[in-house]
C-alpha cells in the first residue's frame, strides 16, 4: 500500500489522482492523511475540476498530523512505499518556528516511521530553494551545486534543507530514498497558496512586474516523474524538476493573456521592491497583520537563478510540458 502525506495540497492532491489513475496497471491501494475535513474537501474539489470525482472514493483517508507521532501509528500500518509531500510554505519571518516544526520535525517523524516499519522506498518532495549557491564561474544551478551556509537563505529554504538532512539520515540508516526538487509549481485549484496566488493577483489586476527569473514546472510533470522514479531502480539520489527557466514578467503576461485581463505594465525595479518590503514590514507590525511582501519574496522577485534539468532528462529520457502552454490550458479548467 502507498502512503501519501500532504494529500490535501497542490502536489499531493495531483499525486493521489495520478496514482489512482495508474492503478489500471496494478492493484496497489492508496492511503492519504488529512488534518481536517475542510482540507480534504480541497482535494475532492480538485478531482471535480478534472471530472474524476468517482476516483476520489478510491483513496483511503486517515486523519493524522506529521508533527503528532501517535496519530501516525495507524497511518503506517501495512504501508510499503511513502510519498512525503506535506510541508508548510511561508516566507513570513514570523513563521520560523512553525516552519521548522512542520518541515524538519515533521519530516524526521516520517523518516523514523519509515525505518521502524521497514518501508521499501520513500520519495520526498523538496524544492529548488534547497539547491546550492552559484559560484562566479558557474552558469547553472544543479543537484551538485553546494549549499553555502554563510549566504543568506530564507526560513522556508532553511527548513526544507533541514528536512533533506533528515531524508539523508534515513538513507544512511538503510532507507531507500528519492528527493525531487521542483521549481515554482504551476497547477489548477489551490488558488490561495503557492503559484495559485499569482493567478489570483493577475486576475484581480496586478499592475507590477519584475525581471527576475527562476525555474517553473507543471504539477503533473512533478507527480508523473516522482512516480516514475519510485517505480525505477534509481535510489538515494536527488533530481531537479523544472521545465524551463522563465522571467517573471513573461509568466505573468501569459497568465494575463489566458485569463483575458490586462497584463502588468509597471516595472518594479529592485530599489522600489526594497522600499516596498520594508514598508510592508512596518505596516504589518503596527497593525499586527500577515506579511504581504517579505524580504525573501521581494528579493526572489528580481533574482536571476538558472537551473539545469539535464540530470532527470538523461536518467528517465523524459521531457517536460511547456509551462506557457500549460498556463493557457489550466486557465480553462
């Protein structure tokens, strides 16, 4: 039986759909954990978007929390393989403690259960945020680029890096593991989190764009490749999953075109962005509000990072969906 953590998030929900659809070539049962009925309904809604409501009932749901050890006891009964997708995504410095508890401590708990229950293989969905820092002579960030602890990293990146250390600890103790490091993940549904927020901001009339760049990937590519890696003989390796490196302006323009709204027209230069995040910090502290623009998000918006996907393309002989066409396709769902 397969266990999926984070089945009520963008990646986990799509992974559940992919695994259930793939059962035509196998009979493995799929189990997922959820924290609340409301969160589980988000996954059900995603299945409805794809008109696959009937497949939702084929998932065995267990109420559990990766940070609460007793609740995981039942979830791990009769499990062979694990996909660990659960994570907290936040770039608000105020969330440092809960980021560490969820992403590091929660992952440590999953690893410990995998070892205790003799799990055959585990896949961890990490992030390109944990990949290393480019040296002056390097052009691309790869799986081999070294993490520099002396450079600035936001709390989210640090928590995911710490989670990866727990995965490698498990590997040293005999657990077979796969780590995938997706770029910015695009997908339908879940508009209140991750890249879904970008869609909503553009739809609501976003005026500003930046010229930073990063790697983007369709959520269906992430789930498909993760499944392929788990079914393969490949183990104890990590893989960067990006379809292409794109400038934020180009991604926003494609979203605007697909949604039939005006595209962002004002270039928010780095100096302007630096002023904005400081102003946001001041306002959030005065009025005790949630941060809308953290330092990490601001600087990521104009940073130019280029990632290589050559390793996964070579190992699986796979290709990726064009992200701009994918944006157009999912905008119709």
